C-alpha cells in the first residue's frame, strides 16, 4: 500500500505563509489526482485542494486565491503553498488520492496552527 508522509506544518501568525509537502512511496501518477484535506479540532475532515496528473487544480471556496497546489512527478511529491493564512485554517493537513473512493488509509498529517 502506498505510504504518504506530510510535512511542513508549524505555527504562523495570521497573514503568514507555509508550504506543505506530501511525499509518496509510489509513483503519484498511478492516481488520477491527489488531494489535500484538513481536519480542525472537533470537526469533520474536509477537502481543501486537488491536483490532477496533468497539473490542473481545484480548490475549496474557503482557500481560493490563497492556497496553491503543485506537484513534482519526479520526486513523487505534491505541495500546498498556503498564503494569507487565517486562524480558521488551523487544522491537521493530510494528502491522499482524490477523490477518496474507498480508501481508509491516512498518513500522520502535519499540524498547521495560525495564531497571534
């Protein structure tokens, strides 16, 4: 089974930026698309962004214009550049296939905390 390792989270002030990475143990092109998801305390996990094999992207309305997904097919890694961060972006961020389908696998995620 593919292993996904997220990294790059941290504590940042409102308006700040972070760049998340997600390294896959297998060729990410085996999946039609990859996605970023997040789970805030006490809330359901939600989809944030998706990037296709060809690099097309799609975003949740709450992050449009602030977050940018990208991928490096040679490194089997996807990224999420997060700018203009808000306190409501605080969550554990995960990557996974998109759409999720029947997968039950999740990596350990990376914590993003936006606080002054």
